[in-house]
């Protein structure tokens, strides 16, 4: 039997066919889940709809995660169509391009607020509106990065936002645990995505990672998706509040 048979999963954050969110969506679909995808703006919708059609996904909804009314409308639509939700994938992050270069000390107040709102608080807003639709055994999963734990040049405000996101995972896991709902995060190694393109020196980061990780290579989106399946399926039923590294072992190396 497929791992996700009869499960309903909504994925926030599919940007294009290179995104981690898309790899996770494909893995969930392959294992039998019924999907819903969201998009924040028309420019992204033009990319998301053809991808949805390629999997036969019929539920594609607009949702700007900086607007509570959009999040509420998304879950109202899912309640009407499905009645409940089993899996929520949060793959949303954003920082102004100018905040991803130079020194962290130069971070603007507005840039800091935007990074925290989109990349961290959005998980809280999504979890709050999803809660009435989630049944025991449901799972929320978000994506983080090693820059939340250690200083990485030019990651700047996004590193702070990811650190906040990881703390949100733990607090949400505590709040939702009594209902049998799990909340986890995957800390993925560097990957070529739309988001990473804005990080100064990203190519050097990829090379450094492959050189020093114990597996001596970079990871693939499919490897992140496989871990997502574990955390969102019954195989991960005893796991919550965790940050699971999928980075070829890079995080364990001190020197």
C-alpha cells in the first residue's frame, strides 16, 4: 500500500520545477496523496498551474502568507473541498536581495521584519488556521538551513529568520502534540533554487559543502523529498519538534 494513500496534503511554496517544495509534492503524489498547491502572486501562478496539471492536481489556490485573510481563505476552501487536511508543507522563505550581501550589521529594520514575517511567522499563521482541519496523525513540515545554527557569510537576516522558524517548530510541536499532530523541519544542504540564486557567493558555498561534507557531495531535492515522506507518513509517527539534517553530513564537521 502507498505510504500516503487517502491522505490530503497542501503544499505552500512551489515556485518552479527546481524547488524543494515541488520535489516533495511529487513524492507525496507518487505515494498516493491528494494534493493542493498554493501560489502567492500571478507571476508564480503561471509556473505552478502547469506543474499541477502534470500531476492531475485540481486544487490550486492563491495565498499570500503575509495576509491572514489569504491563509484563512485557503483553509476555508480546503475545508469545503476535503473536510480535513493530513499534511501541511511549509516551504516559504523570503528576504530582500540587498539583505543577502554585505555585513549583517547593516540589515535594515524593514528587511529584518520582512524576512521574519515571511520565513518564520507564516508557519505560525498557517498552523493556526490549519489546526481545526487537522486530525490525530496529521503532520506539518517546514524547511530550514544550517545558517540558522552557524554564521554563513551573506545569509544574514535569513539566518535569523530560519533560527526563529526552528524555534517555532518546537513551540508548535508542544502546542499541537496533545492532539496527535506532529511538527518537524528538514535542514537541507545547499541546492540550486530560485531562493538560493539571491545569495551572494552561492556557487562557492556549493563547492565548499561538497568538499567538506562526509559524503563528499551535495544533496538532491529528491533526497529531501524522501525524508519528507518519512516525517509526514506513519513511519515518522513518533517524531515531532525535530530538525532533521539532510546535508550529506556537513553539519557534523567541525574542521
